[in-house]
C-alpha cells in the first residue's frame, strides 16, 4: 500500500513545517474503530443530525482537485475498511456512474453541490464526505470532517479537531475524526473528551 506523504511538497495547507507518513490501517476488531489513543475534543461535534440509513447505499469522498490522488484514496480506503457503506466513491468513480447511466446531459459535473444535487435526483440519496485540514502555525493543525446530504444541501455532520504534529497527524487528528464519523454512521453516540454526544432525536446506541 502506498504511503500518503502529508508534507509541504504534497499538501501545503496541511503540513508546512513537518512531514508524517500515514497509510490506511485496518480497524481494531475489539473496538470496531480505527487504532488511536486519542478521542475527539470536548467541543469537536459542531453539528450532528441523526444518521439516515438511506445514505448506506453510497458515500462520495469529495476533495479539491488540486490535492494529490493519494489524499482522496486514503479516505476511500478507510471508509471501505469501515464496511458501513455499499459503495465508497472518489470523483472518478462518480463520473463513471454518470457516464454509465447516460446522465451527462442532466449532471454536467460532480465538482460542486449543484451537480451533486442533480445526481442525487437521478440516482437517489447518497452522502458526501469532505475532509479538510488547516495549518495554524508552529506544530498546530485543525482538521474537519463534514458530511453533507446533496439532495437537500444540508450539512448533517460537522466534526472539528485540533492537534499538534509531534510525530504525525494520524493518531491525534485523522483517526479521531474518522472514528467520530464511524460512530455517527452506526447510529450511535460520538465519543468525546466531554462524554458521549448523541444527535437530537436519536437514541444512544453504542
């Protein structure tokens, strides 16, 4: 498996002062989560609506075109490892769906939410997941994981985590966000340093 090089040469917005190797890891069979000793900050859950099972059909990992393909593939691989979705797609996969179903006239692109909204009208509901990282200076970074329903245009999950890059960002930043997403997508509570966070109207079921 190819390593993702999270460094200044590859992703300037993510790491400017240091580099860290991150490669996809299998989930821990005992916890059902990705391996990390870090849980989300107490205020990491910025928005959380109940997970709708209709999204299990397809999740699309949406990243800016300027990011290297390894960045997108890392999240595609890990969401596949979670086994929560029937299909996990990157941009090329989604474009292939548009072509195979002869939707090019009705769905001109899958790069923006307008095009994704039109695709949802044609193929049914799916979930858009957007990972984002920002360098804050020194060794400090902020990461976000956003889940959006393209049919309504509404954000259904927003997680934000701060971390210091002492020895890589996989354990303190990348995997806590992914674990929070996994807990949410299972219909349970999201574990944070302040305790469990359950979306309004949803019964805690971890």
